[in-house]
């Protein structure tokens, strides 16, 4: 199989798909993103809930990496010594903002020792 340009769809959840990023069940009647594509000859489908989607859009707008967004956030927190630009927070969903703030706090707690 040759690599294909991924297709991106926004879908209404039926309540039985799991987000590939936070591994929570995507609640029924909320919208989420489905990306289908062929990478390295392998067909894959990725589901991303609206919370994790807001994170990807704010921090990694040109990235096609999936199932790693929170690892990437952690990396950029470390690379920026815990500094996240204020306007990034503003574009996140409430849940995603809370999680990013928790991670920043973890980072500062860790770096105290
Ligand atoms: Zn998610």
C-alpha cells in the first residue's frame, strides 16, 4: 500500500469510540475528529476527542503525529522550562487547560529537587 494523503472528518460520537490521545471514551453526541490515512504503507484510523484536538491545534498545528499528543506537550513544557504562552491556554477546552496546568505544576515540582 502506498502512502495516501489522510482524510479528516468531524464526526458525531455514538459513545463507543475511544480517543487515541487521552484514552477516554468519547461521550455520545459530542463531535470528534477521525483521521484516516496510510502511513508507511499501513492503513490507520485515529480518533481524537475535542479536548485533545484543541491541544493539537494549539501546540502542533502542522503535525500528523497521533497517539502521542500528551507526550509532545510534556516535551514542550520541559523544553520551555514550564513556560506556556498565555494565549495558548485561551484556545484550549476547559478539560485540556486543566490537564496542561497539572503537567506544568508537575514539571515545577519535579524541577525543585
Ligand atoms: Zn482525548
